[in-house]
C-alpha cells in the first residue's frame, strides 16, 4: 500500500476526482430531499476500485452496480444474529432454513469479480510499471513462488480484495453519513466549518489533504464526528502470544482479547462532554487542533489500520468538498432525525433525507 502512494498525490488525485463526482451527484438533486447514503457509498467504493483495479467505474456501469449490490448484501448480513449463529455453530446452521444461498452468492460475486480482474491484470502486467494492488500482489507472488513458507497465492489475493471492499467501504461510508447527519442537526457547527473554509481558501482554491493544518476547526469537527458517532462495535480482536499481566490482570497465552473502543470514546475522565457533540474536544485554548492519543478509532501500534491515511484523506476531501458546495438542511416539515443507529458490521445511521442547497443560491 505504501508503494501505491498511500497518502500521496496519486491517491489524493483519485479521491479528488471522486469527490467532484460526488458533488455533481448531490447537485443533480437540485436541493430536493434525498437519501445521501447511495451517493456516498458509490463514491467510497469507487475509490477502492481505483486502489485495487487501477480504474474507477461510471456510476451506471452494470458490473459496478452488481458489485455494489453484493457488497451491500454482505454487510447487511455481517454482524447480525444469523451471522453470529453461523460463525458459532456452522454444523448446526446447515440443517436450519435461512437465506444462506443468497448470502454465499453475494460473496461469490465479489470473489468472481476479483478473479476476473486478476486474470485481466496477469495478461497485461508490466513488471517495470505496476499500477494497482493486484499488479503489486502478482509481482510478489512471482518473487516468492519458490518459497515454501510464502502465503502469497491467489486465494489470499481474492480474500484481500474482498477485505478491501468490506473493510474500506462500509466504515468510511457510515462515517460520512454520520458527518452529514450531524451537520444537518447542528447547523451552527456547519456554519462555522463553512466560514473557516471560506476565510482560508475562498470559493475557488482546491483543498488538498495537506491543507488540513490550515483549518483546525474543520479538522477538529472531523475527529469529533468519529469519536461521537464511533462506528465500531468493538476493536479488532487480538491473540496474546505469551502470558502477560496488564494493570494487575493476568492474561494467559492464547487468549482472544477484544478491545472496548466505546469505553475510551465516551470516558468522562477523558472527554469534557463525552455524550455531547463537541469539536472543542480536539482544540486547545488558542483554537489549534490537538491530536489526542485517546483517539483510537483506527487502533494503535504496529497493527494500526493500514487504511488509516486513505480513510482520513477521503473523509477530509469529501467532507470539505460537500460543505463548500452546499448548505445541508432538514427537509421542509422535518424537525428532527432519529439518532438511533443500525448495528451490523458497523454502527450506521438509520436512513434519512436531507436537502443539499447550492451555496450560491443560499440566502
């Protein structure tokens, strides 16, 4: 992922291009009530396509729409009660009527697409100029083909591609949906973000991820969104490789440890108003951004999420692009939105509609 320019200009250009398409999608609604989730999910998924396949799809491409449907179906199933039963009692679930065929079919759609793309990449692979994740992986497979301990093989490649889509679309998409939700329900904060963006960049200058330091309030809002609407049910599980004692608790070797991220994100001893949306949690007295070590949404240490930089870059560019172009409002006659989340692989907002009013016509 480092060789692919993770966090560098190449990746940023692809995200900026998709952000432009996202703004155009919202513009076509002409300020009428619309569900933002479809636009957001499509754009986030297309960024993964650029990373893995080397190109982005048009929004009406049949292959792309089929892939999106399969990913959405997988994520709706992931983390629900049937999924947990299957993981715990696979032998039992084979004898119970449940929609397993449709679920496995949707998994096969993603894996089949990965297999098809891999074959196409193998035919045109340039060893001196790899373009995307598949290219780099195929080159690594070739380098390690005589190593009996190597885990670089097609089965792992297909699973990695599937993991990119499952892990890289739902998380970022849900976070951006919460971001727009909170801007609609906190118009005062939305206005402060827009004023800062205008003061620093005006109306024409392109914003890059490197500009985040110039807009401390906006960057604090982005972090507070992730803290306040933590999309994780729990952190990624880890396995102890030796006996260890932590804070007086003995944990034997081979124990599965699941971190409780929410206990950190809502700890009243850490945050001034843990159950309130408050961007000041990430600002000092002078209004400068503070990078809090307790912000562990991406994990920590050598096993920190490998997509952290890309996710933050997407969030920043998508968020600032939308708020520069539109004022987000509740539809006429709607006074509040349900804050009760939907819990699956991630914690997502319930479907809602907003009006993206072009700022040029906003009084």
